[in-house]
C-alpha cells in the first residue's frame, strides 16, 4: 500500500487531491491541515510521499522541509504553490524537496510526480545499499528472497554497536553473517575474533574469554589476554553461545553490562570496547525455560536477532553457491578451474541439504572436483547418495520462522527459471522457448522480477 500525506491548510484542496490520487493510482492518503500536524504524522505513520503546500499560516512549507531534514526523515516531498513564484519553489528544492508543481497542474501530472518520487527513493536506497557493500561484495552468495531478506537485515543492523544474536541451523553460514556485520559495522578496521564456545574445555572457558594472570592456575606460565581484550575496538564472535557453562554465562553477563573484564587470578578490571555477536543453533528460549541458559543473559544478547535461512529454503541459490565453491576449491587445490554440467546442478538443486546445509554442499563439491579429471563436473560426479535422495522440493516453513505464501511461490519460480537456464547454458532465447514464453523479452522481465542474473555468463547469442 502506498501512503501519500497531503499537507494544505485549505481542506477542500487537500480532499480533492486525496480523492483524485485514490481514483487515478489507488493511493491511500492522509490529510494534515498544518505543518505541525504534518510532522506528527510523519513521525507516526509510514508515509511514502508528501505533497506539501508552501503557503500556510504558522509553520509554512519551508519550515516543514527544514524540520524533515533536521529529523532525518527519508521521505520524498513534492511542493506546490498557487502563487506562480518559482523562485520560492527553487528555494524549496534547495531545502530538500524532490520537485515542485503548480496548483493548476493536471492530476495526471501530480500522480506521475508521486510515482517518480517514490521510484527515485527506491533507486537511491538500492545505490546506498550497494555502496555499503550490500550485493556483489557480500560473502553471502545468492539472491533468493530468503537471503535478500537476511542481507537487508544485516545492512540495517550493522551500523549500530549493539549486541546481535544470530540463529540458524548448523552449516548455514552464521559466521559469514557475523563477519559481514563486522565489515559493515562502525569499526571494520578493528579486530574480528571468533570463538567456538562448544569447542572450549569447560575449565578453560573463562581464561579464553577474559584472560588470565601468570600463575592463576596450573599451566598458566605467562599472563595472557582473553578474547574480549583481543577484540577490543572490533568484534567478538561467540559461536554456539548456548553451550557456555553457567559460571561463564554469569561472568559474560557482567562484562556485557559493565564493559570491563577481570582476568582469572587478577583483582583489577580492564575496560574493553568490544561488540559482541553471538550465534547458536539451539532454541535459547527453550534452553531458558529448561534452566540451561540464564534468562538475564538471553535478554542481554537478544537486542537484535538475525535468522539465517536453511539451504532448503533457498535452493535457487545453489547454482551461484556451487559456482562460488568450485572456483574457491579449485584455487585452494591449485588445479585448473572447472565448470559444472547443467544436469549436475539440477541434481544438487533437487536435494534438501538437511544434514549440514552449505557445509555439506561444500564437502560434496570438493568430492566432485577430486573425482573428476576433465574440465566439467558431470552429473555422474555427484555422490550417489545425493542423486538417490533427490526430490522435487517444494519450499516449506522452516524452524527459523514462517515464510509467506508469496515468498515460497517466488522461490519455486526462481528454481524453475534457474534450472531451465542451466539446461540451456543460460541462453535466454532457447530458455524462453523451452518454458513456452512468447519471446526472450518475456523471460528477461521474469528474471528481473525474480532477481535472477548471471552477468558473466548470461547470453542471448
């Protein structure tokens, strides 16, 4: 729903605009009869565009524009005037208005200006996200609806220094999300320290987290900084936070609240400036209810929660992931780069990767590369247990949260289109013909809508 706020001290004029915008474009509208009321609405309602009269008693349109800028409200404003004084309109543009119109303009022109303003806002947001690393530079490979939702959340949360809790099944890439939060965060040049809580011996957990003094316990032959000190000025990633023992949970809570650590065997505290990103595959609320995880620590970690979707909920990302993993693995093994046969990609897309998600896919890719002498990885290189257990998968609701019908429908459409493109070596015209579409332009339109692209290999020759 598009919501347009019309600000005019003449009720009849505002109501006419509201009626015509609804009639012509189906826009929902709000009316404010003063600048003050307009600002209250802008801070309360999800307004997509503002049509603002410059000439109003009390707080006029110029003061509204200044207040919008001062409050940091990112909403396009179209100003209008009935005086014909375009110098004043130009002044409004300098104050941040998107464009101006005359009150004598046709409503078709007004409606088109609203649409143009919102389209420009959308493009500006996309450019901002790209400049901040959302997209091509992201280590989160794929463009499925589920992953796009996660990427948007990462970009939104990253600039704040708050604690983040990442949930998701084993092997979904929770550490990659943590590293992306660090890269896009307030201190990207600071250290990134990763610690797996489940892999630490219980007797050494506190030493690893908070450090120790020489002689603090048997084997402590030298003073040692802990992970919090090492990560000061950057990010500490605590993986599998649900496996921390109770004593360490209590001390971790205190450090998060006080921003100070005390090394094992020491009396003095040390100030730390460390952003904590925690991750778990467990249901921490259930762990709290059953007494295995501190409730106060859970709420201290639960400032921002990101859910990493399982691979079975983003199977249309498998071709991009496979291409990425093949390139990285060939480089690591020091062998010639290989391609993947379309029927091999289809087999990999038809498996649900329920056991270990992307980590399982990475292991399968490595096995395929080792088993193949040629330049192309054929379907026969796909491990037999993967081929035998493939199913025509329909995305379902994951344990990490329900997905809407539209999200699931879009994911299925993406899978159909990508599989067809793979079969036709990304030849758009051939793929369009196979899918029974009118022409290649129809397929390109569908690909744009679904976010399907393969810039380096897509072809229509």
